C-alpha cells in the first residue's frame, strides 16, 4: 500500500511539472483595433510585423486582463505585448496611442 501511494505521489508530481516547462515569450506589437467581442474579450487587431513571431496581418487576440479590454474602442491605435505560450497566445499591457 505504501509503495502504491508513493508511486501515485510521484506520478502526480511529474504530471504537475509538465506544464511548467512551457516557454513564455513576449513580443511588442503595434496595431489598430478593428472589432471587439465583449462576450469573449477578444479584439481583432490589424498589426504590423511582430519581430520574431509573425508578419503583419489582421487577427483576433484575447485581451488580458479585463481592464485592458474594457479601455478599447474600435478604431483605437494601440501598443501592447503579445504573450505566447504555445499553443496559447494573448495580448496584455495595452496602451491606446495617437494614430
């Protein structure tokens, strides 16, 4: 019984550590808010090239935290940080800027 308990504890520890090895990368982004979805806190952003990650394009991003999403309006020009933790990505540190 003790051996089975030890194996369960070991397996749980190994499984808990699996997600902690995912690399988190951050990239600066500049773009324009094209659309907002309040239900999902997603913004469609037309952005320039994000060095080291992707070319210029228009795509949907989840905005975190809620306070960053709540300050956005369609047509806003923004500077922000894209956080990538494959396969998940989101936008944070949003600053509304002049066009």
